[in-house]
C-alpha cells in the first residue's frame, strides 16, 4: 500500500456544515441541532448562499460543552484556542 493512502486531510479554517460536524465528531443532523440550540456557533455568510463555520469558534464552543463528571477545563479558553 502506498504511504500517501494514509495522509490525513488538512484541518481547514473555514468548514462546510458536514466538515464541521465531522471535525466536532457528531452527525450532520446532530450538529445542526447544536447550532440551532446555541451549543455550536452560527455560520458566517461567505456569499448569498455560501455558509461556513470558523474552526476556532468550533473549538471554543466544544470546550464550553458540559462534562458528565464536572471536571472539564474552565480556564482561559482563548489561550487553549490559540494552541489548537
């Protein structure tokens, strides 16, 4: 098998809904529910019908999601987002 068969796709700064859902690790329908209820950010309009999600905004929103045991990181999210 060729070595390039395992090259990961580069992480994009601006993503479609499907790419953003995959990045966050949920299905597209669940991602849309999360956007609708405010757990994930709203998209940016790149054109009349062209919507894209900003990766650092997805990172920050994901870090704000609750944890089952309450031990999640609650410190400086801006500092964490810069490293991602």
